[in-house]
C-alpha cells in the first residue's frame, strides 16, 4: 500500500490547498491561518460562533470545497465546524440546524446543496427550509451596504416541518452578516425564532 501511495504521489503530487506548494495537504505556513479556535461575533443581537479567521488562504479552501468539490478541502471545513460543535453550549441533539441555501443556479452548477451536504456529513439534525425567492447579485465585490440591499427579501421558507428545540443557522463564512440577517428575518416572518448561528469562518471585524 505504501508503494502505491508513493507512486501516486510521483504521478499526481499533492499540493497544499492554501498555497499550491508541493507537499502536504495543508502546509505548516498555511496551517497557521487555518487553526481552529472559537470566535464570537454578534450580528445585531444574534450570536455567531466561528472557528477560523477568514483570510486569503481560508477563501481558497472554501472555493476548493464549494466550487471544485475537493474532498480534502471539504474535510477541513468539517474539521472547523466540528471544533465549534465540540465546544457548543448545551446538547446539540436538542438543536435544529438550518443551512443557508445556495441559489438554484449555484446548486445546478455544483450538482449539490453545499451547506446541506456538510450538515449530513456532520450528522446534524437539520431542516432544509430556506430557499431563494428571487435572484440576487454575486456577493463578492459588494460593500456591506450593497450586500444588505442585495439580500433584502431574498429568502423564503418552505412548508414548515416540525422543528425540535432551538434553531441554529449554519453557513461556511460570515463576512458582513447580511446573509445571516436575511435568513433570520425570513424565519422570523414564518414564526420561527433563531437562537444563534455557526460558521466555519469569520471575517474580523465584519466588513
């Protein structure tokens, strides 16, 4: 088996997901920027718990996982979320996680619902009830004010299943808070109270 692995490395050499250097899955230099911790942020009065500070390296890992379907990158996101869940207040079995939805265009392009898939791999109890009611602009490159305006009224809520316990939003990254704020608005409009949110990465300060 070792010989097979060594031969595979010769033919398809492994590169660091963060910087593309030959060697490890994530090199020691990039690992300093991808070091699971616990970060608390507040969006209005919603507490958000995150694991990794958002950086250019974190951005590349998220793109590799979300857009390129790279399993190793996805495993790093799962590692980051598990770090939060291990330290999370109370018993996560009493919570219902609501994944932030991708647009229908993004889901068709990727062939999957990314955050929903992470919930499944983390074996969380989740309710996939949020959806995009209208098209929105690509958020990258937009200012905080533009992102907030772009997402106003963007989410709707599917026919409600029975929700157990408190609702916690889950996403890959929070940068301005506009997406989580809109998700909570849509759920509140349907009579559901959101108690908190978790994300793998967080921009600090929120920009």
